[in-house]
């Protein structure tokens, strides 16, 4: 009886996994690129999509590719194959997708945006449950791209352990109309700006990221808030950004540190700011629809100033931000009286 039960369980286990396919892309494979496989319905919930050694060039538009809660679709490299993706991957109204160990790199032909996930312009068709882990993004050199990596209209996402490097004329990553996400363990280096979160985005944790030379004049390493045109908000959103948590990040060098722009109930806690070139913090009322800051907290941070010990921004109400338990230190001045406000 025990043997029969074990055999039955084994058959059921094998049958369960047999329904999940391995879809192979690249030179010598059945499908040359991701769009080719999606267009013929080759990728199903629970499948793993493998990119084999080679270059993957050209814009790829993928719409309505969806896994399920128990059957995520995983898109990754095959074994340790060296791959190179350029031309831009765009995923519209997709769900339960995990991108892992992929390399996106601009080149002389494909200079623009590398990767994006969005809602197709409607909050009714938000993309959901998207993970991007341990990928590499570099070398977007077209200023018209605005940003190399973008999530716009994505709920429940994780962007973790990625490298964003060498974007001289555009931002590294942007998040618009996004909710309930985690951005953690990423490295952003040599960028025009690290990017921003805005457009009615809320409930996003940004923690343990490192920014190295991640802003050039007159940009910031990262902006919590900003200004978004009215058509991009979801109907229920009555704020530019709300409940963003910027925790335990390290900002080294660059032109400016972090901006809170029309931010509400956001927290900047346990971060280290080291030698920002101009303003380390900015407080701005940039949003046309929802300009006022309120309920923000800046707490338990280390501010190590070099030539500039400058915080700035427009006139704010008394409840715009509370400062508490921060350390202010000058690398170059033996006697230091704290940061300068304009």
C-alpha cells in the first residue's frame, strides 16, 4: 500500500511539472527573441524562458503576458550564457513575470530605453506582480529616452539586486503610477540622475540601495515626488506621492542628494549622504495638482558634507517635514555649525 501511494504521488508530481515548459530563445533556437515566442502563444503560465548565448537586438513589444499566483513566468539566461539585450523590451498589462540575470546594454545602433513595464495608458489594466532581480542595465545614450528603466502603472513589484550604470544623458530608473513595491539592493552609478517616483505612486519601500555619482547638474540622485500631467494619474489618487520609505540607502558624491517634491507622509530614515556636490536635500512644491508637502520625516540619517553643506527648497508649511536624530558632520571643517538653508 505504501509503495502504491508513493508511486501515485510520484506520477502526480511528474504530471504537475510536465505541464511547465522550457522555452528557448536565441541563435539556433526555435524563437529568435521574446516577441517571437509570445506572438505564437509559446509561453504559458509556469514556463521558464531561457535566453541562450548571443545578442538580442531590436524593440520588443509584449502585451498581456500573464502567469498566475502559483505559476510565475520566469525569463532568464540559460545556465551562465553571456547575453546582450538592446533595442528596448516593453511589457504592457502583464502579470506574474520574473526577470532574472539578464543583461541590457545600449550600443551604437540601439541607444534608447532598455526596459519598461506599463499599463497601456489605463489604470484599469495595470501590470501586476513584476519582479526584476540581479539584472544589469547600462549605456543608454539617447537623451530622448528620458530614462533607461521604467515602471509606469505597476502594482506589487520588486526591483532588487540590479546594477544601473553609465547613463550620461538620462535617468537610471523611474516609477510612475506605481503602488506597493520594493526597490532594494540596487547599485546606481554614473547617471544624469538616479530617477524618481511620482504620478500618484504610493506605498513603496526603497532600501539598501547605493548611489555613486548618480546626479549631474542640476539633477538629484533620487526624487521622491515631482510633477505629472493630469492624464497619467489613477482616478483615486489625490497626491503626487504618498507613503514612500527611503531607508538605509547610501548616496556618495554626485551633484545633489535627495529631493522631496510635493511628497506626503514619506520617510527618509537611516541613510548616509556623503560628499554631495551641492544641495544634499531639497524640498520642492513641484506638482501642479497636489503641490503641498506635509507629514514627512527625516530621521536618523548621517550627513557628511564636503565643500557644500546646503539644504534648499521653496517656502514650506510647518508640517512639511520633521527632522529628528540626524548627525551633521563636515569632512573638511574642524568647527561645524550645521547645514546652510537658503
